[in-house]
C-alpha cells in the first residue's frame, strides 16, 4: 500500500501509535535486564535473554566484528521493536560500558523520550549524568525508573532530593514503594491511590505476581512499612510532586517509578507510563526553519553507521530514524546532500542481534539500510517533498591521540582511511598546525572509538598505525581571535576539526580551561 492509498491520516495514526525511546543509565544499573523485562512483558520473546548475549546467555554472540567477538561486548546499537497493546515500541540501545562513545550520544538524536534508570543503591552516576545532559540539551523528556528496589539501597525521599538538587529536575513520583529498598512489598499508584502488592514469580523469570490490596489489608500485612509509606506520600502531596504534563514535556520534571527489573517488578507500570505519557513522534525542525509534519511524504535521517557487521559481505549499515511518511522497502529515495537517488531494496529492521527484512516503516521507526556506503552520519533521505534536517551535533571529545603510520608506502591509504572514518563519525579528526597532515589527531568521547578506528584502518585499509595519547581531557569551541589569544598560553592547543572546520581549544583539564578563561574574559570558549 503506497502512502497515497494509506493517506496522511493513516500515517498520522501510525505515528501516534509509536513510542521511540532509549534507556539512559550507568553500566550495571540494569539496562540490559530492563530491556529484556520490557520485551518479556510485551511477550515478544517467550523467555528473557533472547535479546542481548550477556552473562550466562553469552551463547547468542554476534559475529558482526572480530573485535566484538574477542571482547564479548556489543559495539553496535541495536534497535528493538515490539508491540504492546496497540502501541509499537522502538527501544534504541545506548551502548554503555567501555564502549561509551559518540554513538551513544547520537542515539539520543533519534528518540522522542528517555528512561533514566538509576540503581537504588547508587543514585545518579557519572555516565547517567552525561547522557542526561544530552537529553536536556535536546529537550528530550525523561522518565525515571529507580531500579533494584529488591535489595538494600538509598532512602526513597533522599533519591528524590538527589535528582532535584543535582540535575534540577523536579521528581514527580507516579508510584511510591511500600517497604525500604531490600524490603519491597509493592507500590502505591499516586494518581489513583491504589496499592498493588508485587512479588517475583518463582524463579523470577516470568511476569511478577501482582495483587491489588485495600489500605486496611496492606496496613495489616505490612504494619510499619505501610505507615512510613503513607507519611512519605503525605509529604509528597505537600511538595509539588504531582505529575504535570507540560513540565514533563518541557524537561522541567520527571515522572518516577520504582521497581526491580530482574524480578520484573514495576516493569508493567513503566510500560503503561510509556504508552500513556511518553510523547509520540512529532513534527521535526528542518534547516529551512519550517517543521516537517509526521504525515508529510517520507523523510528520515541517518543517526548511526555500522560498518562490517557481516564479515563475509563487508557491508555498511546505516540506521535511519523515520521522521515522516510511510517508508516502503524498495522505494527510491533522494539523498538530500547530493540530490542523488538511493535505492532501499535491502532495508532491514534490527532486532537485538538478528536482522529481518522490513517492508514498511512509519515515523519513530528505525530502519537499517544495507550497502549504504554513500550515506554519512546526519544525512537526510526523503521521497516526494524535498527536506533537509539539520546536521547532527558534534559532542565535545574527552580523549585525544596523535595517529601516525610508520610505513610511508601506505600513506595514501592512511589518508583515505582516516577520511572515511571521519565521514562515518567513528572518530573526530583534528588537524593540529604544529603536527601537520602527517600526524592527524583523533578525538573521541570514549576511548573505545580509538580501538574501533585502529582496528578498521588495519583490517579495511591495510594500514598499521601507532596511536599516542595526548594529555588532554577537555575541548571547547573557539574562534580565530581566540586562537591568537591562546597562542600566548601554555598547556592548551588549538586544532581544526576537519569535518566542519570548527576550531577546538583543548586543555588538560577543566581547571586549566577555567584559569585561562578567567585571564581572558573576551575569549570565546563554548
Ligand atoms: P547494564 O546493562 O546496565 O550494564 O546492567 P545489567 O542489566 O547487565 O545488570 C547488571 C547487574 O545488575 C546484573 O547482575 C543484573 O542481574 C543486576 N540487576 C539488574 N536489575 C536488577 C534488579 O532489579 N535487582 C537486582 N538485585 N539486580 C539487578 P550481575 O551479577 O552482574 O549479572 P547476572 O549474572 O545476574 O546476569
């Protein structure tokens, strides 16, 4: 069925059924466990564990990249799609752990909301804060799930304070736990007042056992824990902690839920909140200043490129977030940057580590285009009415290394390889005046990006390189006047980002940056 047959009302209805989000969390907070629990609830997979090859389920190892295999980690973002009731949920993976990289941030350009998953014993942790900052900058509404309530942790009210104090987001708990962390009996729904007792199923692998209980019954069963929860609920009622849609969508407040993903406790409530409160895909700003409505003709943008996922085919997969219209496999779309046609015969949908061919997709969905060597990060594709989405932001790098090849006979390939990696966004490539073209500088958000880059230079371009880490940790944009000022300072270097010509001042640490900025109030650093 083509879009004209489905009609724009049909496309708008499909967009309205979609929820596209990512889970942001620090390693070990339980993101993989939550992903599996959500999918289990949606009954897409019969048994938790079919999605990520982790832990004792390591049997499901991806064969995408040799390095991935050796290290037993996933370098690739997977987009997981499942239906729950009448809603299509697209859960985009933000790689964590050692593979934290620009890719992780870029995923957040393709979502409409995020779930911030906190470990009840640890509260806000560094990686969560970094990811949250990106959500804030991009205006992405954030829901919060306090995980691991089944084992000892921090006090619930103290966690609410921490969220408010440290990130300035007003917590509006939708559910409230009865029982401290480690003695979890269930939650009170703050909007209805209904208490649901929750127990893990025997073995914990199946949905939780839930039972609604009257206040009298709960008081009898849980005594002091019930009283404490009620006192806390009264405090919350007095402290502007009620859900407010406008504040949530504007990124001023965050709905909060409690649970334990490993035992499937509170996961159903989270899914329901995603359906009820998380925003559906909406019109997207374009470079012309007008928004592309979801029911326009097809458009999308590339937010991630994955090369060599399949060693026998050496292909390159571009992940496209659909922004408007109906995508149909085989349709010929236009690449906005070059104006050239691009055929989508090999469109795929990612499900964990497997791939399925897809026939159609709607706003909010993610499609993987195979053999997409002509596509780069941030590129716009469209059919029908022309459109161009703004380029994806570059994220401030925190790791820097000079890259050299000692074999001059491979220099041409070295240059070509570096250009390719830069275009794909594997690393940012900087040019330093003092080092020259022979020794470009790689800059990255996470050190794993360096490993991927050197591995690919060797495997795909046959170039062995040596990487020397530079003692810098902070970068800020500056301008030509700034470059002149910084020439007079020690312990700072100005480099040009090859991709967009931006001037980056790099410092060993933020204190050095602050000292220099303090000495030169006219200096542009942002
Ligand atoms: P990540 O993707 O965020 O890194 O976290 P992951 O899901 O791998 O979970 C990290 C650890 O935390 C795992 O334990 C997992 O079982 C545990 N976990 C996740 N959710 C909960 C929860 O709600 N309650 C409790 N008590 N634990 C939870 P592990 O020992 O590292 O691995 P495993 O052997 O249990 O798989």
